[in-house]
């Protein structure tokens, strides 16, 4: 599933990070905190900067050995242990929709805005008709009882991964896509950029340029 998802998302990732470079202008000295990410996301891309990757799941020794130029740390994106403005860039790609409730999303947004001088936070748009995690149309608009019944046999994730009812429930509790208005509320000091495909907004990026 991850290989298919990665293949589908690859052109969007490349285009998104090209925009990131044009807007943020990172240098080899730029310190970047990637909240909720993974070092593989950055591989093969000409991105300058000293990157710390923070994830709630502790990185294995093997991952740390495979990516020696990255600082890979465990931590909660809703409660960061760094002082204010401790990174040049607070970065996150497709993570804020995974923290559960809107209250926790508020904490996530507040923390990354606190520790980053510049902000770049991307998330899939709730308005886009295809749910990107389950890879199925319209399922994120269904009531919860109908989602439970359809995930296993009517989504690409369900057909390939064959999740148990408990795993499906965990995913439904974890994922909460954001609307444009909610992104404006979470990132009031940021520009909200719309990433589009065929004229339809696919994802949002909250951008706050460096405040000198």
C-alpha cells in the first residue's frame, strides 16, 4: 500500500517541495524541524538544511543508521520540547490530520507556530472528493457507521491491507481532514495556499514567511 501511495503522491511531493524552496529559500545552515515526518520523505530531493525529524513512534537504530545526516527523535507534535523560535523552519507534511480531534490539531498548530520562525504545514483538503489515506471517493463524507462498513471492501486500503475492525476503528479515530476555514483558524498568521489538481483543491499549505 505504501509503495502505491508513494508512487501516486510522488509528483505532488516534488512540485510541493519545489514551491517550498522557492518560498522559503533554505540554505545548508537552515535548521528544519519536520514534525510527524520521516527521513525517507526528503531523500532524492535537493533540499538544503539541517533537518530534525520528530515522530511519535521512536525511530529504530537501523533508521538512524540509514539516515546519518538527519536528527531522528521521538516526540509529540502537540507538545514539543523546544523553546520558542528554536528552528528556522517548522515543517510538516500530511501529519496534522493524524492527531485525532480538532482540539489536538489546535495544539499541533500552536506548537509548530511557536517553535518555527518560518512555517510550512501541508495537509490534504477535506473538500477533495478522494480520501487520500483510504484511497476511495467520498468516504470521508460518510457517517461513521457507514465508514466502518465500507472501509474493508470498498477502499483500496481495505482491499490491499485487509485491516481488522479494530484497526479500521483506530484509523477512523486518528484521521481528521481539515477544511479551508479550519486551516485559517489554526494558522491565523499564515497564508493558506491551495494545491490543486484539475481545478479542484487537493491540499492546503499554511505558509508563514520568516519574520525578521
